[in-house]
C-alpha cells in the first residue's frame, strides 16, 4: 500500500471547481511535484493534504491513517511556504525548536535536534539570529529545518523557491534534493517552474484547470507527454500544420515529413498538426534519413549556451535550439535555411 | 549655466519654505505649550507673593508608611489608608489595568479571527467598533445603567458587580481605539502564513494566539493599552454614577476642581507628566527586544 493516498479528491469554492477527481499514490521516500500554471489547483491540493482546506469529496490517507478530517496540528506533516513564514519574534533556534516544543520534547533533546538541523542546513552559527537578520535564501533554509525538525511523515513545499533570485534558487534546489535524499522523507513539492519539477522529482503530476493531465517520471513527461497541454506546458513545443500525405508521412509547406508514428487511421489530405521540441531540430541537412524542411529565419535569441532560432514554414512558427560554440555561425533574420529532425522527433498532436 | 541671481534665488526659495515651516511648527507648539506653562506658573502661586510647590505638596502629601498600611490578624486583613490622590489614582490604575486585560483578551482574538477567517465581516466590525464614538457618553452611561443595574443582572448591588460594570463600560468606550490599533498591527504581519506555519508544527489555537500572533502585535497592543490607560484614568461620566464617593481619579479631579483654587492646576501638570511617562514607557517597551518585522515576502 502506498504511504500517501489521495482518493478522488474534489474541492469546490462556491460554484468554482478548484480540484476535480484527483487520485494519487505516493510511495514512502518518494519526491513528487505538482506542476501546472497558476490556478490549476496544485496549491489547493497541497493545502488539503496539509489540512488547511477541507476536501469537498474524497479521502486522504497517510501511512494507513485516514486524515481527511484531522486538524492540521494533528497530522504531523512539515510545511514550507513561499513566504518563509518564520516567526519574527523568535530566534532561528527557537523557530526550529517550535514544533519540538509543541510535541513536548525534553529540553536537552530539543537543543540537540536544533543543532542537528542547523548543521543539516549548513548554518551552525545562526541559532541566535532573528529572521530579519537573514537573507531570503537563509530564511528558507531555516524554514526547511523547522519543518524537518519534527521528523514529519510528509514534507510539503509550496513554491519554496519562487521568491528567491536565480542563483540562490539553483543552490537551494540542490540543497532540498540533497536533504530529501539524505533523510528519505516523502515529499510533495508544488511549483509552476518546469525546470524545478524536472530536476527535483521522482515523479511529476501535471495539472490543468483542477484536473490531472499526466502523472509520470520527468523523462516520460518530457518525452512522451500524454496530452497536448502536458506537451506544451513542459518544455518548449512547436507545432507545424500540414496535411496527411500517406500512412507514414505528412506534407508541410509542400515538403514530405516522415513520422515514426503510423497514420493508418487518417485519410490522405486531412489537416494534421505535428509537434517538435526545439532541441530535436538541427540547422542544416542533418544525418541520412532525417526529415528536412525549408524555413525562413524570423528571429534569433542568444541564451548563452544555446542560440534559439525562430523559424516559419507554411505559416507555422517553430523554434530550433543550437548549442553555442566559437565556431557556430548563426543565420541572419530573413535567411532561408534548411532544418532537419528525425522521424521519431515529430509527434502528431491533432 | 545658472546666472548668479538665478542661483541665489534658487537658494532663497528653500530657506523661505523652511522659515514658513518653522513658523507653523512654532505656532502649533505654542498653542499646546503656552497653556501648560501658564497652568504650571499658576500652580506655583498657592502662597501669596511666593513661588513654590505648595499646591503640589498639598496634592501629593506623602503618606506616613506606618499609618498607610494596617495589618490585622483576626480576621487576617490588610487595609490601605492613603491620601485621596493616591487611593483614587490606585483605584483608577487598577480599573485601567483590568480594562486593558479584558479588552486585549476580547479584541485581539476577535480582530485576528475576522482578519484570518471572516474578512467579509470586516465592514460590520468597523461599524460596530465606531459606535462608541457615535453614541454620546451620557446616553451610553444611562443605557448601561438601566440595563445592568436592574434585574436580572443587578450588577450595582455589589461592589464586585459595580467594578465589573465599570470595566465593561470602559471596554466599550476604548474599543474603537483598541480595535484600530490591533487591526493595523494585524495588517502589518502575514497572519495567514504565520498561523498555518504554527498549525502545521502542531500548535493549537491558544498557542497560535499567545505565542505567535500576540508577540508580533506588541507595539499595537501597547499603543492600545496606553490609550486605554489615558482614557480610564481621567474618565468621569461612568465613575461619577457608579462610584460617586470620589473613589476614582476622574471624580477626585472633578471634586478638587470644584473645591480648590491652585491644586487643580497642579493636578493638571501631574496628569500630563503621568501620561508622558506612560508614553515614554510604551516607546521603551516597543523598542526593547527584537524588532517586529513582516516575515518574508507578502
């Protein structure tokens, strides 16, 4: 049996359905991310697990115990908030000790645990400071230590890195994963940042409009998206419009494009859309057997390690990413170029 | 390039503004300070052709410690016998402290709950809390007296009941100030996230209020306490009806004003000094310890 079970969860606010038919089983020690745009219901689901929102329907089971109607202070879960939520009237050590004191842990054990947590977050000398004396990243580390100090059954993180700048975000992201793996704690992580979800998670739940679009491992979500929304939301995806040319190819801009997928259920001449990831498209003719397509350069964006080329063919815009190198000579806007991609890279969208 | 005249005129402009600002400041300060100075001067002339503190010593007559406290053994009893100034001040201070405790215990959880769980009731709360401003004091007094001094409450039949009624009346009187101070304090902290953080760590509601919310409202609660103290110390209408024996400081002040000449001026200065001391104390307490700060981002 799974460690955390969400069965047919539903939440409505008045006439608005925030979460609908949410089913999920999380194994002990697993790191699962809820990924989706704002308003998709991911935070509401997390808050239902934490006990801050009461499900309209459905059940929440943790370690075999039905906690659906258990108040949040009795669930023994740790939560980290986007806004840190450190108690401003307490020192770092008192913040970390707060949950232990609620559990009536003996004083000497509390002190020992606080020191362990400070070591874990690599801030051993910060115990006597107040939250206003810490940077955003340090505050979030303390918030993490505070949530972990009580050895929660499940760690819940609600967009914990959103308020931090990019460099600190990267550092703390690695820190969260390191700590989670070291402690083997079951973790639910809410984010709208696909990069965070892909890099941190064992599994990702892609959500949209209160519903689960897809549940899978990061590699699966990225490479084999189950729905158009999942494909478009996770990573960059370009769509090319054309017509069915046969069982194994489509025609785009008068040029045949071979697919790995069979089109036996489509009629020749039917309109069709195919999707491509930017990193699967190469400038030039490519390898033998690759599809080639003539397109016009619309814009070029330099992203450091990557050069992103915006192209158009037959009224469809698409993007090709090339790795930057000193020998790389990017095309110019208005140039007509040939791009190539493998039949496996192109997936039928509709 | 600026010509010399232009540059000198640009230099003159701010100085004129500064002079105007200083003039306004001096006029306002004089409006407040001159009456106090004249009162002070008047209070020093209790003896003909002499300047001295006679009025003050009359008011503040230091009690003889041996006579002030009487201890009886059977039945065990400690009785205080102080000059009227001290006994009335002590009584009003006690009423003020009780009002502060009662008011804080009612208003802080109420304002917190309205902000946290029932924000749609905020307009109603705003309306109710300004009612003591809108209703004249004498109407409020008679209303409360008629309601609570008769059956079934009969509060004025006993000493304790009368104290309960006075503290209740003061609590209503100071509610607008307390609610506003606490509400402003609550707006400055992210109570929702702090509450949820505390709850997720195992805290029950009393712990959330007493150990998380209240300490972060220290300055707001102290401000409300100061206002409560100032109002309760000088309040006259209620105490005059409930304790007509000049037991409270307000009725003592009124009696002195009726019967003495120089002592009321001395009492005015003493009252001001007490309020200023209270303000300084509040500021000191508000500054002490750690700073209160909104946690993280909002």
